[in-house]
C-alpha cells in the first residue's frame, strides 16, 4: 500500500509540475520582498543563491532527475541549433556510420531472423536425411510419406519437388513446384483469384490435374487476366486446368521460387514413366514438418530416428547405415550455414569499423568545439554548476546528437535496403520497412555511439582540459587505425574477387553445354538409360562443331551438389564427389597430373583432385592407395572449382560411372565455336530419341556469369566500404587540422613575420599529428595481420597477408591523410600576417 501511495505521489508531481514551479517562484519572490522590507538590501543579499535554493526545493519534491533531464534536453537543443554547421556535419557523419550498420543488420534480419509471413512459422521445421558421412537435403517421396503417416510429433508434413517444364509454346521453361495438397493450407496462403490446392479435392492419385499460378508469372505471361481461372493450359504437352492465382507476395520456403504449383500426385501424369512416388531410391523431394502442439524439434528428431530404424527393417537397401533425420527451422527465408555466418561476421566487423571511424571523427569535433565553448563553461562553473552537472549536460548533447544521427541513419538504411531489394529481385514479401528488431538495434546504436564519441570529450570539457591535445591525438590515432584495417580488408577482398573473376576456375566452360534429360524421373532402368545415353552421345558428336562429349552425374556449375563431411588426419574435410566417364577430363580440360585416366568400364577406381591427395596422403604418392575400403586411386587431376567458384582449394573425388548410375547421368559436350545456337538442335535430338523427355539444357558460360554476379556485388560493396572509410578519415583529419590551425593563428603569423621558412612552419603545424598517424598505421597493420586468419576462408586465391593488398591500402590511406592535412595547412601559410596579428 505504501508503494502505491508513493507512486501516486510521484505521478501527482509529474502532472502538477508546472503549477508547483510557479508557486515556488512566487513564494521565493514573496520572501525576498519581505526580507528587503524588514532588513533592507543587506537582508535581500543574505537570502542566498536563488538558483541553488530552487534546486534544493525541487530535490525535496522527488524525481528531480526528470526535471534535470528535460532542462538538459532543452539546453542541448538550443546549443545545437545555434551551431547549424557543426550539427549538420555531426548528423551526416553519424548517418553514414550508423546507417551502414542498420542496413547490414536489416538485411540479416530479413534473411535469418524475421520469420516468413506464413501461418505459425516457429512450428515449421525442415527435414533432412543424414548419416555420419552423408548430408542430403532431399529424400525419396515414399520415405517422406512414411514419416507423415507414422510421426505423432508432427501434425503435418509438407512435400515439395522442384523442376522445370514447358508451358504451351514458351521458349523459356517454367519453374514448377510439385507439392503436397496441404501446401497452401499449412502455410496459410490465400488466392488472388479462384482457389488454391485443396487436400480434399486435389490430394487423391486419380484427381483431375490442376495448377495454381504465381502472381508475378500471372502478370508477366497472362497479362494479369482474371479469366485465366478455369482455362486449360499445357505443361509438357499435357492438359492441366488453372484453378487459381496465388496472392501477391507469397513467400518461398528456403528460397524455392516457383511460377506454378501442382499437386505432387499429378507428377506421374506430367512426367511419363516417373516412379518418384513409389521408388525408394530416388531422393528428389524436400520435406517440411509442422510440429504438433507441445512438441519440440528435438522430440521430433528422436521419434523420426525410431521410425527410420523401423523403415530400415522393411527396406534395408534404401536406408543408410546410422541414418537419422536432422531438423532445422523452416519458417525463415534462408538457413545460414557456417560459410554464411563467416561472411556475415566479416561484414559485421567492417560495418563496426566504419562506425568506429565515424565516432572518432565526431569525438575530435566535439573536443575542438569544447575550446570554443571554454568561456561558456567557465561562466556556468562560476555561478555554481558542478562538474558533474556540466558533464551530464554535455553528455546529453552527445546523446541528442546520437539520436538525431540514428534517425538519419535509419532513413539512409531504408533507402539503401530498398535499392538492394529492388536491384537483386528479392522476394516480394520482403520489405525495407524496419520492424521491432531494427528499432531496438537503432536504439542500441544510438546509446553505443553516444558513449563512443561523447563520453571522453564531455569528461575532458567538464574538467576544463579541452585544450589538451592528447585526447585529440588519441582520436586521430584511433580513426587512422580503424581506417587502415578497413582499407586493407577491402583491398584483400577486392583482390580475391578479381582473382575469382579473371583466374581460370581449373576447367573449360566457355564452349561447354550440359544436357540433363532426366531419365530417372521418367522411370528409366539402368540398362535402358545406358543405351539411351550412348545413342544421345553418338548423335551429339555427329553435329558440326562438337569436338567431344562425356557423361557426368553432377554437371559443373549446376544446381546439384553432393557433399561428404569427413575427418582426415584429425581435421574436418568436405569432399565433393562426382561420377564421370573416361572422356570427362578431356571434355572439361582438367589436366591429369599423376597416374592415368579411367579405363572403359573400369570398376572400383577413383581419381582425386590435387587438394584431395594433399589432404589425405600428405607427402605420399596417392597412386595405388585404397579409398572407401574398396576403391583404388588411379590418378590425380588438377583442382577444378566446378561446385563453388569461391572455393580456392576444392577437394574432389571422381568415381568411374557404372551402369547403375546411368538414369541420373547428364551429358556435357564441348564445341569448337560458340555453342549458343545449338540448344534447339540438342533439344530436338533428345526428344527424337524419346518424345516424352523435356531436357534441361544449360550453357556453362551463362551459369558462370550468373554465379559471378554475386562476386561482383561483393566487390562493389567492399569497394564502397573502403571509399566510406577514406571519406570519413579525410573529413575527420581535415576538421582537426583546420581547428588546430585556427587556434595557432597568432603563432603562425609571428613565425612568418620573423622570417621562418614556410616549410618549417608547415612542419611545426603538422608535427603534432605525425606520431598519432604513425601509431595508428602500425596498430592498423598489426591488427589486420593478427585478425586476418578469420578472412582466410572467404579469400579465394589471395593470402591473408598479401603484400600488394597491404602496400596499396597503406599508400592510399597515407595519400588521403596527407591531402586532408595539407589543404588547411597551405591555406594557413597564405594568411595576411598583419591582419592576423591585429585581430589577435
């Protein structure tokens, strides 16, 4: 009860504050008047310091900190408004420093933290097959349905199978997603026109084939015509009925973008001969689970392990040894792996360094401004203000600046993020508008920056030591060190990007085409698939300009990648396996460095990359070594970045393709000239051999350029970061040198009047900055070298101690520093000596 009374009393104070203040002033005026009447002027003077008495009276009321805070904010607002040039400069510096950090965090928030706009995203999990040696994102459809029918920890299972199909007479294939009939219902999607898939109508195997069209595809290919609903279109030359158009901004699970959606039970109808729905050996669908109420992902994993063990008894050949189901959150745009987190960490460090440079700049400006305000601060202390009170007032100004800079930074981040989302063709549901996480981050940035740039200057000024240069020198050294780190890292990353762009990936791609007929999806048995692929190879080789053709299971620069996590000599290793024939290395121009190529029909033989041989058998001859307890190494080939263009030291192992691999094989062919015009002919050959096939034909040079776009964007981003670092460093040094010169005008004028050489005067002006700059450079170089181990995994083909990157970054920074310092210094040497001395 007492606490409630106290709270009510303080609320009453807040509500009646103005009335109480007026009453206090009137009462004090009355007492001064009465003292003067009774005791004369001497009694009035003995009344005491009015301001001090007023403060003491307010302290008796309680919650005086609110009064003082409001006073400080009002005073800070007046002081900042009186110096518009300083205020605008400070806000712009903070807008850059805070804005880039907010933009980076907003992008990370959209990709990893903010859930997809779907129903109950937190209960959605992604299901992945795993074993101690193998990681697979896809699983056979019968296994997914077995989990759906037997798991009690899951209330529903969503199944997806992505492919490309031909729509009517369109030249470009349409991105197609076969999904379980509960797909839209579980995600809480709505239709713009018509209806979406319904489990009751579309889930049965004998249901009429229907299709739902994506909103963007409906606008671009059907002119946003609502009457398309109910009409018939042709996919892979088969009739399907359009039942609806999905609403604008429908999100994609894990980035699986589609133009049309069909029930997965219609897949055998549209893909003739397909055994996907019944074959346990075809791992082609991706599954998501919806956790039942009260269940956790860990509980689901434990139950699915038991179900997997039970399934192994029924299908021992199709379930791996020690297989289990791994779950990941499924309700987010992207699932960050270790590489993504490393890249995010590097970007985060760069952003924070830009913030550090900005704060160092602003701290120097505040210290310089403190000298100008020396007279004001002395008066305030003389009339009774404590140093603690002065410090609080000055820090409030810094906090107000930080809040204004944060608001400007948020606007900068919004514009930047919107440009990024538009130019990168991001999903339509993604919005640049900040959410509560971004607002909390901005608030944290405001508090952090106010401490970084405001605490030390406020303390120096409150102690009236603003004329000491040591604090400014420390800030100069700090911003030079941070700028040095930024420029060196930017130089390293740009060099790595250039290496990736202009260095051979280890294989030929300019004149290579890959053809994936998709035999496994059409139910081809191994013998029939082998016969088909041999016929396809023979006909392709008969085309003019085709010089070689070979079989490969995972085409280079394609979307299919298999990854094996293992441990070699106590170190974790990721291996990219592939299955190829004897002509593959000649077609792809991958050199055989040691041993020999595969022999026709050879079994239990493998060829390893140079990195694989070095990691597995360091200092030994790998030829004749046994791998996987049954395969013999017969050759070593050069490293080829066929799976990841950013991976410098790729570890690859190639197995001789056998008959049982043929349903999954593709054909890669090399031409003597430009391969662009061969696509129609190749498609005709594939379909003449089997009319029900609709092959996926890709030009490797187009895939290469597409992959390189990401690298080019990274180079542009890093270059922009470097430019920002140089700009901030130049602004900070320019301001500090100009201020220092303005404080030493009399000294400079006297030196010039006495005949001192301008070079010596210039040296004297800049000497106080030489040591901070030198120390900052040393700290920046040493800090980058010490922390550069983190960069090793994101640098392709460039050492983390690359001397060219270090030297070029240092020379650029020194040039910028010299330029920024010489501009105000040279202006000082041209001053009018007589006028300057007269003014002093």
